[in-house]
């Protein structure tokens, strides 16, 4: 855990969050500034600054987080019409919290290309 990381503080329950999913690898909670009717953040319990900072030893855990997001989508019916899973890497891509996380977005149609 990193002392000044917002998401680490959520993991440590020092900052409240509307948690909707948790397992040994990750935590899923509602985004406080949603950009879709359903907007859930999935974060690893291990502090990794960004996808660019992940190492090969993190690959299995990161894969399990993707499966966890998919599992959550199936259990809540978000997969019925589809969803988008997004990871922003770096400030120019829109990363504002430097603890790797995945946005699960659903509940509306999305355009392509994004951005």
C-alpha cells in the first residue's frame, strides 16, 4: 500500500466507497463521478501505479481482475446489452489516480472510436 494513494486508502477502509465486489485480488466500487449509468472501478489490492509499471509477475493477478469484472457484469446483467472495460495509462490518456484500475461502463451505447 502507498500512503498517499486514494485507492490504497479505499482498500484500507480509510476512505468510504460504495463497494459492489471484492475477492482476494481486487475491489470493485462505484465511481463517484460516473460517465455512464453503470460505472464501476476495479482495482487490484496490490499497489501498481499504472499498466506501464506492471511486471510479468502481475500478469495472472491482472487477468483475474479482468475475469472478476466480467463475472460482476454477468451477475448483474450488464452483459445483456454489453459493456466497455477501460484502462487509462498516464495523464494524457486520462489517468487521474495512479493506482492501476479498470472502468467497467454500461447502461448506454458507446461510440467508437472513444475519446
